[in-house]
């Protein structure tokens, strides 16, 4: 009987955590959209030229770090941008 209560409690906690994670995920997406609206839109050609120069002189990791810190990109966006530049 104690095993069943433990499993039930574990199931309830897992469901609660999934609900919390789903809620946080929605909030993150909303914040990303707001961030896109608030960040100044730089001409794509200028950003490509700047990132290409950084990629050539600094390498992948430091270019991604630069894009994240200075341009406000997410890790995934910066990585995909750098990967696209390398092709």
C-alpha cells in the first residue's frame, strides 16, 4: 500500500512539474517576441559583414559569444547564424 502512495505522489509531482515547465516555456516565448520588438533592427548586410569579420578573426565560439552579449541573440539563434555564415 505504501508503494502505491509513493507512486501516486510521484505521479502528481511529475504532472505539477510538467505544468510549471509548460507555463515557463510560454513565458519565455512571449519574452523572446518582446525582445525582438525592442532590440534595434540592424541592417542584415551590416550584421552579416560584422559577424563574418568576427568569425574570421575570433573563431566560432567567440563570435557566438559576441552575438549573444552585444546583439542580444539567443544561444540557438547565434549558433544558427554562425553556422549559416560558415556555409
